[in-house]
């Protein structure tokens, strides 16, 4: 899915200490359950399009037929959105720019400029956040 933080980077962020307080709209993955390529979104309601002979109908469902009963939060990997990553960078965030081939995020940390380049904005922000966590910057 375009615009989604890659699972390996999300795992590195979690291992470095990033904590997730699940909220509606959050995206997550469930690796190691044959669902590695699926991105899930927390929602208060499941909404799906059903194809009926009369035409498509938007259905508001409490659950889907294949749904798992539940998953431990520790089994799910949070895939923060671009805005969430930017918020987590806080006052260190200086700028994001498109480079033509990807994105460059720039931070200001202790009078230094740190830059992080990646294919997507989420990856650049994710790499920057990982470095902040490793540096112990709040």
C-alpha cells in the first residue's frame, strides 16, 4: 500500500521503544500469520461494499465473516501515518522536501541538522524518528 510505513521499519521503531496507544484510524499489520501484506485500520465499525443483483450496497457491519476473535496488541505492528510520525518528531522537525526521486526529512537536534532520505515521506519520517529514539531525544 502506497504511503504506508514498511513493516520492518515499524518493527525497528517498536524495538527501539516507540509505544502505541491504539485509536480509531490507526493502521497496523499482523506479521507471521499469513497476513504480512495486509494493512488493517482500527475502526469503530466495519463498512464494506456488497454486490447485490440490484447493484452495489454499502453495508455497515459489526464484524466480517473471516474476522479473528481478537489479536494481542503485542502481535500487531503499528504503522503510523505521515501526520502521526511528524507529530512524534515534535519540535525537532524542520522540513520535508521532495527530492525528485523520494523525500528528505530534516531535523534540528542540539544545533545540528540531521537529514534522512527515503522513497516515501513515511519512510523518511520513520528513519528520523528511529534516530531520535536512539539518541534519546524527547
